[in-house]
């Protein structure tokens, strides 16, 4: 008796834009971005965005975004919790690598964020990747070196200086927990 063949659905950006709610699409497979993040996750996201916006206030080049569609290909569209883009976005989505992405872990997304998205961001040569764990209140900062992410710093309460094109952002990560 032969084994059953599994046929997985395969979707593209054209399908993705028709869906209701928040989704990510990775290599043609959909991932629901629901339920909405819990209050602690949201508070950290707002505080992180605020810290970067304040640090980059005088920067004319770089802008801070909360989740927007980052289209890597027709089959892969991601929505980082926060990202910094230092070039104009001329489409309804970002179609080039940002300068920085941040993911705030949740039980439903932690494995995908730490592994699948980590590899995707690294392969896209995104200079900085920040992973934030609300449960342990820890931040991990990865910087791209020789086409691979290196852990630069981790912990609960520290400052880190990001060099984003022509702009510098000194971020006090103790502020995101408030």
C-alpha cells in the first residue's frame, strides 16, 4: 500500500492581500497573527518604538515603523513588530531590506521568530535584529558580520548604540519595560 501524499497549500502576495486580519506568508504558507498581542507585548512595542523615534528625531534619512508588510518575495511577506527603514518606501509594502528589525516574542511566535525569521532576516542582510522576550524581560541584539548574525549584547537593562546609515541611535533598553 502506497503512502499518502500530503499536498500543502501554496499562496502568493496576490492571495495575501485579499485576506482579512493580520497574516504573514512564509514560503507560500500562511501564519495567522492572532490573537492580538497581550497588553505587556503591546506596551513593550510602543515603548521600543518611542525610544527609537526619539533617538532618531533629528535623522532625516531613517524612519521607524510598526508592523508593515515586508515583501521578500511573492511567497514571503513578513510583519516585524518594529523596523527601521533608511530609504524611501515607494510602494504599499517594503520590498528591500530595512536597516533594523525587532521581534517581540509571544508563545505562538517564539519558535518562528527565533529560527525561521532569524534565518530570513540574516539571508536578507539586515544589519540589526533585536529579539525581545517579555516573559524573561531580556533583549538580544544581533548584528550582521560576514553575512551571519553575531550576538552583540543581551540582558535586561543596558544601552546600545546602533549605527544606521548616517544616523546613530543610542537606546536605553531599561526604558522599554516601564
